[in-house]
C-alpha cells in the first residue's frame, strides 16, 4: 500500500496561507472522548470529537 501524501493542485495550494504561526500552538477547543471495551473478546474502541474554537492558523 502507498501511504504517501498526494501532491496539491495549484488551485488548492493558492488557498493556503503564505506563513503560519510556529509551534507550539495554543488553541481553544471543545472535545468529547469515549472508550468502549468488550471484556470477553478483548476489543476496544476509542473515539473523539473535537471542535476547534480559536486557533492561530486560519479561521
């Protein structure tokens, strides 16, 4: 399997900002995280929903 990132076309690349804030980034977000386990089968499911409210990159 090829897991490399595809190249951006010129129209999409033109939408990106020329400069971004350097790390570490601080942001505000709302998040919900859950873990569901099934004891007998040893299965687990981890999920999360994140809504970023304020970030230094984009709106």
